[in-house]
C-alpha cells in the first residue's frame, strides 16, 4: 500500500531524483576541488624539493672549486 502511495505522484518522484542528482553534483564539485588542491600541493612540494636539490649540488660545486683554488695557492706560495 505504501509503495502505491509513493509512486502515485510521478512528479514527486522526479523531484526527489533531481534533488539527489543535485546533491551528487555538489559532492562531485567538492571532490574535484579537493583533488585539484591536493595535486597542486603535491606538485609544489616536488618543485620545492627539486629546487633545494639543485641548490645543494651547486653549493657542493662551489665548495669544491674553492677548495681546489685554495690548494693551488698553497702550493704556489711554497
């Protein structure tokens, strides 16, 4: 009997379906936004990590050059 009452008005059935689709759409929008923000944060962390590694490599090269040039001047003075 209750199923007959629930399906008695097809417009009501469509409205509840539209509301469900609307809720799902909003949830999908939020999930897309959260996903994009997460991807952006991960990419920025990776980018910063790469920059720090490059700086470390250049710092090592500069230190090696300074050590090499100071060693040469020591031998020249002797």
